[in-house]
């Protein structure tokens, strides 16, 4: 008998079971299985299917079409925890096997992250984006100025940063990578993507610094990763992430940032990575 995936029609995501039916994790399985690479591939395929199912079940809530009622809040809480655990499990299992993330892995992990963020938003679990309390409010109409990646605090790289518009009259307005790439003129798009990658990588690399505040890191990496993923969707109405020109390098960055987010948040929410009850 082989390990198997357990899932039910009334529960988001899936779990793993040993041959005797007892619940386990992918990381535990790959340590002893004679075909561990196959298990990682199976996990990713099941995660991809689970994302499609989640979009069908919760698309209106994840897209912000309406606010959740109390029962739906509980469903969204379960949803983000399930996907966070599944991402954490497959990324660490692959690392232990020396499997480098390819584009498909980056896209699946990236889409999972978008679902997690969108599930946490109506629950009030995201925290502020970097510089939220320091920026000016934009008014109606077209804004003229220059986009720049602004770091929250260069002395604290784990604090992250975000795109802003610096206007000719000195205001600093919030900006997103999507707006910069697709709704702005005179933008060097390759340079913008490169700066964004560098900012995200700096947060990921600094996250383990003993001086880093976990909540600050979580907000910083979540915002930069979310902004990057929103600019790399299949189309504006989709949560499916498509990594094009950046290829495997972008996949590695997305995977590293996603698992950093889960790991840091688990430090302040110990139940996040607790084993889920087995599906039957």
C-alpha cells in the first residue's frame, strides 16, 4: 500500500495519510518513501486542483464581491490555514530533497498565496502595508509624478517598502506594481520589476535577523509578494498567477517569500501549522 491523499467534498484542501490511514504530512512521507519526488509532484497537482475548487466555492468572497457572514468567516479562516499549511509542507519537503522550484511550482504557490491573502483580508488579519500611515491621500483624476520604490527604513530591511508616486508638488501617493506596469506612461517596466524583486528579496533575506519584529516582517513580505503576484495574474479577473519573463528566478523568489510569510506568521500564531484533522 502507498500513502494517499485524503479529501472530502465539504472541506477545502486535502491532507495526507499513511498506508494504515493515519494522518501525516508530505515532509514526513518523503523522508522514508522510495519515490519522494513523485509525492511532491502529486502534492502540487492536488494543490492546483484545490485552488480551482476554492475559487469556485469562495470566488465572490475572495474577490471582495461581498463581506462574509459569521459562518463564512469561519470557512475563510479554515481556508487560509489549509493553504498556508499545504504550501509550507511542499516547499520544505522539496527543499529537503534538493528539488528547485520550477515555473509551475512558483505559479501554484503564488496562486495559493493570493488565496490566503484574499481570505485573510475580510478577517482583518493582514496588518498595515509599509508606509501606510505616512502617505498622502490621492484625489480624483490623473496624477502626474514619478514612481519609485520607497523603503520603510533602510536600516531595517525586514520592514520592506512599497511603490509610491512622488508628485511635483511634493506629495507621496500610494502606487502598485500593476498600476505602474499597465496603467502608467513612461515606465521602464524591466527596471520596475527588477526593483520590486530586489525589495522583496531583501525582506526575505532579513526575516531571520534576531532584531526583526515578526509582525513587521509579515506585513512587509505579504504586501510586496501580494503586489508582485497581482501584477502577474493571468488576467485582471483571475487569481491564477503566470510567471513569464522572470521564469525560474521569479518562481524561486515567490516560493521563498511565500514560505517566509507562513513561517513568520506561525511564530505569532502557533496554531497556523498545527496538523489539520484528517479528511475521511
